[in-house]
């Protein structure tokens, strides 16, 4: 990143600009405080309750890709929590049957992306502790 030395005049100008902005904002604060006082006088001695409603945001679920369906089909066929190694092996064979096979490293990467998407983002799969190392993936019911 390039650094630049400011001249004395530029520094003085920046300080003046910042002070001007501070004065403007302080004036706005004073105006807002006056408005608040006027409005509270209109209310009288009625206590004000502030309630904040949380905004409920709903996202559209990620659409399922061909690879997502392959991973889900492998776990459904197995009928029990399945390790990622078993998923890789069976999904590669199933992808070859469905005609979406590619290079082995690309397929492993694609399957890994699907597992992350289905377990972390969409919640279709859940991670289950598996004896040994790692997790097994099960259909989230």
C-alpha cells in the first residue's frame, strides 16, 4: 500500500473539515434533543416504553444441485450415519452412473462442498460423532 506524506496546508485543511463536521453534528444533536423535549412535554408524565421487535428474515433455501442429490441418495441408501469416506466412494460410483463424473480430485472437492452446504447451511444433514476420527453424516429428520 502506498503511503503519502501530507503537506502542512493539507493537514490544516483536513483538521478544519473535521472540526466543521463535528460542529454540524453537535448542532443536529441539539436540535434532536429539543424535539425530544417538546414531544415528551406533549405526552405529559406518561412513561415511555421502547420496544424493539426483532426483524425476522427468511432466506430462500439453497437449491439442490445434482451433486447434492447424489450425496443425499448415498446416505438414504445406506440407511445409517455414513462417514465421508463411504460417501466419497459410493457417490463417485453413483456420479459415474448418472453421467456427471469428472476428475477424482474435482469430485472429492464437489462432494465436500455438498457436505458443507447440506450440513451447515441448509440443515438437511447433521454431523454425528463417529468412533475414531471425524464425523458421520445422517439425514436430519
